[in-house]
C-alpha cells in the first residue's frame, strides 16, 4: 500500500498525514484550504471521516 493509500484509508485515518498529502499536491490553494477544513472537521468528528476521505481522494484523482 502506498503512503497516499494508507493515509486515505478511513480505517487508519490520520488527519496530519492527510493534511500533508493535500499540502504536497498541486491543487489550487483554495481547494487545499477547503479540503484541510474538512480534514480538521473529521479529526473532531469521526462520523465525517469516510466522506472526507472520499472527498480528498476525488480531489487528488485517486
């Protein structure tokens, strides 16, 4: 499993790893900010993890 795949596995959600993936991407800054806000919300509310991971995967084309 690649680092990206591991970071984007809802069962192993690590907000810091997902944020690092977003920061290291070529996405527009506004998109990065939106995704990172969602990641922080998922950090606080585990019920949001699956949807947030799906949103990040889609944005990154994974």
